[in-house]
C-alpha cells in the first residue's frame, strides 16, 4: 500500500469516527533522529520552511530524539501526503526518518 493510500484510509476512518475534516487545522508530523545535533538541524530547516517545531529527547528508543513539525492546513490526503514526503526527505538528509502524523480530533 502506498503512503497516499495509507493516508486516505486513515482519513476515511477519522471521518467515520466523527472527525470534521473540512477545516484547516494544525497537523503534526513526527520524525525520529539518532542524536541531538541531527534533530536540531532538521528542526532549524523545518522552521525556515514555515513549520513550527519542537525537539524532545525520548527515553529508551532506538532513535532517541523526536522532532514534531506542525503546520496549518486542510487535512486532505494530497496535502498530508505531499507534506509528509517533503519532510521525510528533509529528515533523511539529516539522518532521521518520518514517524507518522496526526492532529487533535474535532
């Protein structure tokens, strides 16, 4: 299953569960990194690209640094997939990887 198809299924399930998907909202894209320097470098790049970021050390993980990059957008499959793929490319350039996305349900 492609990333697009996975995201479409997640959004369908959210809609069936009662989430309102018609309005823009803050969507959080999670990424994991092996060290503080790579996490902070990714966060700085994402900040320059207009994302709000937070960097946190995780305990007991294979990749002990988490970076969340958030942006306001309509939660469409196209928007989410394009953003997820763009951020994943940026994360990989800094030694990290994408670790999913989400938002608060309304």
